[in-house]
């Protein structure tokens, strides 16, 4: 479900009108997160670390209203639920896109990940059967850590947030993973990224 926003009477109409026609309206930041507890949980319970932190990430995304906004047919819309469109690498080392339905429960989310991963591994298509705006685009880059990251820009109107997860590295006694976050500035500001960061770290610590 989605709701159309009345931008003429929207509290951030000035920011939206300012940034919406920029050639590249996205801004990006790279933020370190402490994933020690999430990593330990995954190992102790025999679940995928990727699935655990992605689930925590999606819970955080779905808690921030501005990260659920998209631009569709020149209108701002708000989706009730945001899903994950993650990259999966096939055995030939080429990746394809997925669409993983969100589930409040980790068990259900893992089931959705595994189902989508199986589809990707047994198909040749690059795009998933569902390829809609009610998602975030995300990539795991577990081969290296990074402190900066740039997403490619299509040149067309884009409004889906983009996240990239680095390799988790030991810093003193803690495991730290950097996350690059890119969002359309017409729809969200640094304040909203801050809300996401607080929630994501809180979920990672549970």
C-alpha cells in the first residue's frame, strides 16, 4: 500500500522543490556500526550474519518515515512497508538483483532470503520478477573495508535509497562494519539518516 503526499502542503515542500530537479540529488555518508553482538548471535544460533544485520537494517529503515518516501510519476508517495533488493553473487562470480519481502520476524526474513537466493542461483535473469520502488537497493562487499563509497547514477529519476555494507573488521575488541548510505536529498536529510543510524545500532545490539 502507498499514500500520495500532497507536496503543495507538505512540511518539506521547499526542500523537495529545491532538490528534485538536480542532475544528481543523492547525498551519501559512510557510517561505522558496531556489529559485535549481532555477529556473535549469528554464530551462536547458526544463522547467516548477512541475514541478521540486513534484517536489523530493514527494521530500522521501516521505522523512519522519510526513508519510505519515493517519487513515482512525478508524485511523492509513501509506502507502508519497505523491502530489500540485495545483490546476490552467482557461482560464476557475476551478481544479480533480488527482491526480499520484509518480515518482522528474523525467521521469516531468513526464509525469504533463502527462497530468493535459490531463484537467483537457478536463473539467468539480472532483474527479479518483482522490481518495484518499495525497497532499498543494497550490496554486501565483504571482501574489504571502506571509508567512502560512490553509487552509480543512471541519469534518470531515482528515489530508492542505496546501502552498501563493508567487511566487518576488528577494532580493539569490537567488530566494526562500515555502511554507506545514499538517499535522495529531495526526500530526506541528514537528520533522517541519524534516526536510521540510532535504530540500526539499537537493533544490532539486541
